[in-house]
């Protein structure tokens, strides 16, 4: 199977995807239409290229907690209360000075609805 090897090829593939998208968004466009087939193939090639050249790293626990605080409208103090820990301990976690214990990690996962893999760093 072909691969995208250069940035120029990547940009050309992205431009062609932009052309194909309006042609395939219509209701009733058959999955086996030439446009859909080309779009699917190009999308796979682009995804492969992006995985290599533009990888997205795993989010840190601190970043995910900050995002969840924003989404839930909580302050750091409110999160500490929710988790049953002191504000200074929460501050140490948020500044990367300490790692949460296993029981606190479980609480973070359950009460903030954060994937256990992120909380445990795996």
C-alpha cells in the first residue's frame, strides 16, 4: 500500500479530502461510491502520516484535572473537598510535587470521572 512520504504529499492529500467531504456528506451517498472510497483511503493515509509526524502525547493527570475542574465549574478548593483531602495537599498534586496515593487515585478517577489509566499514568 502507498504511504505519504513528504509534507507536500500530505498537504495535497488534505486538499483533496477538503474537496471530497462536501461530495460525501449528502444523505444517501452510497458507501461504495468512488468519492467515499477515495475519501476513506486518503483518510487512512493521512492518519498514518499524522501518527508519525504529528503525534499527540498522553495528557498529564494535572492537565486532565484542570480540564475537569473547568468543565465542572470547580475551584481547586472545591476539588480538594470533593476528594476529601486538604487544600495544601491538592496544591502539591496540582504543582507536581507529590503523586496521589492509590486510594486518592481511585477517588480522582471515580469522583472526577477521569480514566484510571490517566490517573495511574499508564
